C-alpha cells in the first residue's frame, strides 16, 4: 500500500516537474539554456527506488516527452531508461550520503542523456552535428542542473530515504558494511 | 550534526543566490543594470522613511495619531472598495486578453486571405535545448494534416510534423534539424536556410551560389522548392555575411522576422 502511494507521489512529481519545466524554466534561462529536471528526476528514482522502478519510469516518462515534443519517438525513452539504470548502478557502487557524489552523478547523467539524445536524433533525422555548439550548451545545462540539485539536495535526502525504505529489501547499513 | 545541517542550508541558500544572479545577469542587458539602483534604493528607503518620520515627529509636524477612529473607518471602506475594484479589474483583464486573441486571429486571416487557413494557438513549447517544436491547439478533427505550413503575423514559423485528434506538433524553422529552400529578394538566387545550435534566434543560409551578390538587409523568402512550404512567404532578412577563404563555403546569418519565443497565435495553411 505504501509502495503504491509512493508511486502515485512520483507520478504527481512528474507533472509538477513538467509544469515547472514548461512554464518556469522556459523563461528563467542561463544564456538561453534551460535545465533538464527530467534527468535529475529519473536519476533520483533509479538511485533511491530499485532498478525496475527506475527503468520503468524512465521509459514511460521518456515516451510521454517524445509524444509531446519529440521529432523521433523513442529517443528520450531509451535515454531516460538508461538514466534509470545508471541511477541504480550508482546506488550499488557509490554513497548517496555525500553531496559531491550526487553532483558527479548529475553531471554524468546529464552528459550521457544529452550526448545520447543528440547523436541518436542526428542519425535518425540526418542533420549536421555542431560539436562546438553542442558542447557549449551541454556544459551550461550541466552547471544549471548541478546548481538545482545542490538547492534540492535536502529535499532529495528526505524524500529519497522515504522511497529507499519502501523499495529496498535490505537495511541501508547492511548494504554498505 | 546540527552544525553540518546549518552549513548544508547555508550552502543551499548561497547556491540559490548564485543561480538567481546567473539567470539575471545572463538575461539582462548591461545598460539595463540601473535595476540595481532601484533594488538598492528599495532596501534603503524603508529605513530612511522611519528616520524621516522620527524627524518629523520631533519637529512637531506629525499628524499620524490625530484622528485614529476616522482613519480606521475610512480604511475599512477603502479596503472594501479596493477588493470590488480588483474583481472588476480581473474581469476586464480576461475580456481584454480574449479580445487581443480574437483580434490577432482576425488580423492574421486578413493578411493571408489568399490562402485557405485556420487559426491556432500555441499551447506548448519544447523543453529541450537542442530542438524547437511547438504544440498547437488544433488537430486532425480541424482538418490539420502532416507537412502543412504554419505562419505567424510576420512570416514563416514551420511545418506540422505530427497530428493527433486535438493537437498538432510543429517543427519550427530554427530547429537544428530544419531545412528550408529559400530565395533572396534582390537577386532571386536560391539558398538553403538551416537552424543552428549556435543561436536559437537565427538561421544559417548556406549553398550560396558563387556568383550571387548578397547584401546585408536583403529579404529572404521561401522558394517553393521541396514540396512543403508554398512560394513567397517571408522568412527573414540577411543579418551578416560570413566570407571564408573558399567562396563556395561562405554562409550568411538570416534573422527571422518572427520572434519564436513570443509567438502564440499562428495560422495553418490548409491547401499548400
């Protein structure tokens, strides 16, 4: 029952993030560059819930985004699925207690998502790749995502461990020692 | 532990301030930094006002507590009147917004009366930094089909790439995957305009014929080649011509006439 209510909460969080991204961050940009909260959201689910939930949410949210904005259906779904998996991989290999590791996870996830999406899209839609401009945009987006995750870190921790307690079989301590 | 928590909160606050400053400074032109002056004055003025009041009282000029009962009664009445006016104002603003939308629909339809068109409203904008799509409030039940041309008050916006029953997705011409065949107004030469990641407010015009003489300020129109866009819709003006060592590689920066970040009312051309 608790798992079900957490899933409902995560779905609600998706809509909140969607409206924030659409209405707030489309206007509040750094040099015209918007952050991508969906990457942080799926990374968070992969990190604190389990691999299955991370991947499922990644695919479903990616598909919704593809249907809403995408020029090729499935690209965001594949990449967000990868981010969900990456979150669970990070969870097994790194500590979530440290803010610095969270920052590196956000950097890695943003890099992988944007590189993947851009290159798959460039193959499907056959457009010329602009490497320099792409790197410039990704770097600014990474800075924006990192700043947002630092601000949201206390919220991550509180909500994260609530999700963690309900989705992980083992106690947190026994997983580390 | 408590100290760690405090440091964490402080870190969060400092990061938020840095983020707000970054957003502010990257979006505001340097000559508009006089805002800072008004911010500074708004910080100082309340304190200054307290000092001024104190000075007035000492000098015997204050009438602040003279007729408290009357002031309270008057205040109540004014508050009531204020809330009534606010309600009226909200209603008026809604009517004004509806009127503006209808007016812009009408203006657009009149301007492009030679085409069979339907008006539409932008309901969603792309959230990605690498693509530019719009979602419109009209779909297949309104007669929208894929590849239909979308125009705004000033010029070309893009074309429909997918349609649902109630909505349609439009690829904007500044999208990095978009290509439009165009002609230059003065020389009638054909060029190709593409979206670029360098700046999401301009187009890059390439494949300029070696003999073509481009002039800054030349208008660029759709050529009608390619099968999507009809001939003669204005796209923008030549902003800059970049010459390279090899003349075949030269390109131009075209500034679209439509401001895609603000466009909210468009027309779909039904019969291309």
